[in-house]
C-alpha cells in the first residue's frame, strides 16, 4: 500500500484498540519520529522526506503498543464553556457567562473568575481571544526583559496555536510563542521566552546557548521539566 503526506491510517493494537496515525513529511526532521497530537487524539509519524513516508508508516506499526498506551493516558479535554475550570497562570480559573457588558474580565478569588458575558455559542472563541491577548502581553514583557539582559533585539513577537513547539525564533529575529503558555505557571512562560531570546544569539542548543538561557532563567531546567510533564494538559484545553 502506498502512503501520502497527510494521510491517516488506522492500526489495531493488542486488546483491540484502534489507533489513528497521521503521516507527515517535515524537512526539519532528522529521522523518523513519532509524536502525539493531543488535541486530535492521534499519533503522527513524521518522515524527513516523502520518499521515507512508507518507512514512517512501518515505524508506527512497529510501535503500535507504545502509541496505544500513550494515547490512552492523555489527560481529559477541558472545554472552554460556562462553569468549566481552566488553568490561568498556573492557578484554577472558572469561566462564567455572568457579568455586564461584552468585555471579558478577570476577577480575583480562589478560584479566579473569568467573566465572558455573551452568547453561549461563542464562549470558546471569546475565552481564547482573552487568553491570547494576555499571553501576548506577558510574553512581550518577558521577551523585552530577556533581550535587554542578552543585549539583543527581536524583530517582532506573535502568539499562535502551535502543536509541536512552545516557541520559535526565525533567522531574521521573529519570535513566536504558543498562547497556551498563559495557562502555565509564570515561571514556565518566562523560561520559554528566555529560550527563544537566547536563540537570537545562538541558533542552536550548544553549551553557549544554554549558558545564555541560564543568565535569564537560572532554574530553566526545572521549568523545562514542568513543561515536559504537563504540556499535554495545556494542549488538551479548549477542544
């Protein structure tokens, strides 16, 4: 059977579980890899070139047990709707449609209250819009501070809904981050900002690069560990 980029195949794991695997070509990949798409609840088999797409399919088939286990242990999806509790800066935050006007407002408390009055059918989009706005502001402040520390300049900051990266830095100095970082503890967001700012000087992950990260974020290893442990929870929110 011939496979194509973007095609989804279904594998059967021991116990009868059906596992969906999407095939993907990514020129940046150095080898065949398997990653999880937490929001789609499927695995992705990545090949560096289209000529290796069939090898990626076979690679996934050989690891169907592992894929099935990982998918079954993904965190529950958290919906952005009235009454749901989400994470905001590492703390619980409850969504409510009660409130005046049409502007989203955050109120202190335990948990915090995010008021997004309006049509229930648009609650998701209004919560996402609020979180994106807050993420852009926090990441801009963090990046500005780290750029001053490292004596570098970025060419712009944007927030996106990326699946495989929490941040990126282009050769021309554009920084991009996942807006979902606003749900993580502030120290984690700060680490990711420091990470990408360090790339403005070192476009690699050498010892020099990590020394730059440490100048901005001395406990970066702990923050990176948190993100690796809880990142799937951030990706499962809002679907």
